[in-house]
């Protein structure tokens, strides 16, 4: 845990949503960092899910695995408190990495130094890493050193993106992610995992006082009939709270006033429906 937090720390903009729940990141998201003579293309991915049940999860695994094919440097972010059994398929995958492979022991702010040392020892014996760094992605401890190490090993080549570009995703994508982040925070159990957010319209206008205003209309798709009343809540209380929290977060991100409208629709079993998955960007 800490992949998305790390990418945000390194790119310096809020690219990926972060929650304390697993499977928050569903897509491969690119964050760009350009200097006078370099460009780093960071690729934040979902974690690999052991036993994917839904088509959506299989797609998430494909996004995660695709980085094994085209990355010049691989960063394996390990939560210092996380354990992997010896036969974990992730370990086998790491052993097959052909490019420089960094172990980043994350969340060192949460444990004593001897714990970090013990984890380092275990993983040094397990996998032949090119480098090991101890970091706190949250507090940006050790992240500058990671950046320097990446720059030292970055192959030479042309810049793929314009220097001022920060990501390959349109603004609308981040708007839907910010709403999804609030759903992950406010709802429990299966609800956030059964939900997808689609931006129906996104318009920059003005308030009647002439201040900039973005009007956003979003649809929340759930995968079962019974989930709709849960999203809405008693007398609409839950969705009202979601709307307020999401609007505040969007106003911060867009740096202007936001008018947000939320609708809930049922898309029966969308997580296993190839057509829907394609439409929702999971292919
Ligand atoms: N204490 C601490 N928490 C962290 C650190 N890095 C990430 N977290 C928290 O761990 C959780 C998961 O982080 P996230 O970046 O979404 O992990 P991902 O699933 O690998 O992308 C969030 O609640 C983060 O705030 C860290 O260095 N220290
Ligand atoms: Mg993530």
C-alpha cells in the first residue's frame, strides 16, 4: 500500500485517489514529471488481485501487468507491515523483471527502525533488487532520493509528452475519481466496489455574480437494485452528504465554485458485462 500516495508525492499534483481501502485504484493512470533534460512517465496501477472474480477485477489485473511489459524501471512499493507468503505469485513476477527493480519499503513512519531492518533483510534474501529505499510516501521522507535514483537509471530517449502536460487523462476522469473517492470513504462493504461514476456533463460557466463556476452532472451506477436506496439513504441523507463532500473536494481541485448534481442508476451486474466494461473504459 502506498503506490498512489507515492505517485502523487513524486509528481507533485493530486493524480490518483487515495483511500485506506484496497482496490481503490482501478485504472492505469499516468503522471508526468518533466525537467530541462528529462521526462519521467509514472504509471500508477491497481495492485494485483489474487483471485479476481469480476470482469472488472480481471481488467484491473491486466492494467497492473501491462506495466511489466513497457516500464524502464519498476518500483515495488511494500507496506512495511505487509507480509507475502513464499509462494506468492507477486514474488515470482518480481524475479522475472528484466529492468532495474527498486524495493521501496513504505510507511517507515509507523514502525521502529529495527522492524524496517528486519523487512529489508527478508526481502534482500528473497528477490535480487537493484536498489532498496526506505520511505514514507505520506510524509515524503526518502522520496527525493528515490527520484534521484530513478533519474540516474532512466534510459535516454525523446520526450513522449509536452513538458507542461501532467497526465494523459482528461479533467473529467479526475472529476469522476474524486466523486468515487468520496463514495469509498462514506459507504461500506460491497457498495463502493459495486459503484462506477460517469460524468454526464461538465460545463464552465459563471455565477450570477460573475465568478467562475463549473456545473457538473454525474451518474452513479450501482450493480444491484437494492444498492440504490443505500446510496440515497433515509430521506436522501446519504447522497446529500456525498454531494456536499464531493463538491468541496472538487472545488479545491478545480479551484473554483462547483455546482454538482448526482443521479443514481442501476446497471445490473456491470462488473461482469463485457459491453458495459468496455463502455466504462475497462478494456
Ligand atoms: N502512515 C503512512 N500511511 C501511508 C503512507 N503511504 C500511504 N499511506 C496510507 O495508506 C493508505 C493506502 O494508500 P494508497 O496510496 O491509496 O495505496 P495504494 O493502494 O497502494 O495505491 C492511505 O490511507 C494512505 O494515506 C505512509 O508512508 N505512511
Ligand atoms: Mg492506488
